[in-house]
């Protein structure tokens, strides 16, 4: 999955980029469950998550930057420079039209996350401004986090019969950790084929989880709204680094998105356009970006 504001002709300002490589495993037709991931399969029942219908193991990096990348000393009232890199693991269980997800994150925040190198390389390739303010980033520290979400599927039809149907996936839950802690809910409207089969892969997956992954053959279009009450975010508000920015965290954040997912024998792809609330209160401008997810069956 690649998320970047360059998809919409923007450059810098708040959440700027995200890249995730994931290995997913899902139940096949007729299977009730699959083998869980080590450790996750033991811990998930403590959080009320049943046998695995889908498992995820991933490597993710996100970048946050101020709007003006040409300043060596960034505007202290703007978003900070922040890179985060982590390994994530998760499990989704499904009981009819209810799905439960539990996930964990372990990684680093700060220079060791490689944000400077990633953004400098990408900007060199696409001809954008060289980011000059990464020296202002805070020190490297450990990243820890957990997530727990539940989703309900409201459908016009139950089984996948090859015809197009509509449904709504409503989810709610929380994430806790030193990258971000929040409570949130979302609604995802879908129209197309394979909706029931792709219910486990449509619910919230990690911070900035992006598009629903399409498994198998078929298609659907989708639109969604995500709302979060954010209690803390690394590098912003009371979690800013000494001598860095003094911007205040925007605690009520929303993301609207619309996209299309298409799957065929050799691969599937999802693409959406998204607009998010700014991370800081001093900015009223919403942050647009595109999200592209490519899935290849093994």
C-alpha cells in the first residue's frame, strides 16, 4: 500500500506519506478458520477475538511534515517532522456479519525510522522540493501500540452469488500507544461483487489503514467516513519534543474517502482519494492524498 499527497498534486503538510508491505492469509471457501500467527493467536482471545478468519503481518512507515519543506528551521506552529517505522501483526475473526480485529505494533519513532532518507529519495524521483528540516526531528524512541476494533456488516444480500449487491460496514474501536491513542468509528459503503468474502479485509487495519483489500475475482466501488477522537500523537501537543514545534493537536479528526477495488486472477488493486482533517489546530486546510493498494496472490 502506498499513500502520498503527490497523487493529488499536493506536497507536504501534516500526514504526508505512508508505505506498507503486508502478508495476508484468509480463509478459503468452506474453511471456518486458519492457523493464527504465533503469539497473536494466544493473546487475541484475551481481547475477545475468536478463531482467525484473516491474519496480517506487515512492515509500515509513515511520515509527517510541515507544509513548507524548504525551511531548515520549520515553523514552530506547523506540524513537526516525524517518521515512524514498525512491524505489525493482527488477527480478524468473523461470526456471521460481525468481525473482530486485534493488532499490535512494535517499532521506532524518530531518525531510526528512516523518514529523511525515504522522503529525500521520493522527492528526488518526482522532482519535488528537497525536505530541509529533518534535523528538527526528535530523538529515536521505541514505538509500541495495540488496536482493537469490531465491525458489523449490514447487507442487502448474504451470500456472494456473482451479482452486484450493496452493503455497509460499520466499525468502532480504539488504538493505544505512543504513536497515537484514539477512539473512533467508521462507516464504509460498498457496491459490487464479493462483498461477503471481503468482509474481513474491509475493516480497520492499523493507523491510516487505507483501502479495503480485495481478495479473489470481482469488483466493488466504495465510499467511507472515519471519525476519531485523538488523545495523543507523537511529536504534537503535550508530546512534542523540547525545542521543537508548539502546535496543538487537533483532537477531532475525520477522513472521507471514495475509491474502487478490482480483483482478477493474477492480482487485485484498490485506489481511493482521501481527505483528512489537519493534525494541528492552527491549520484549517484538510489534507488530501491518494491511496493505492496492490495485492498479489501467492
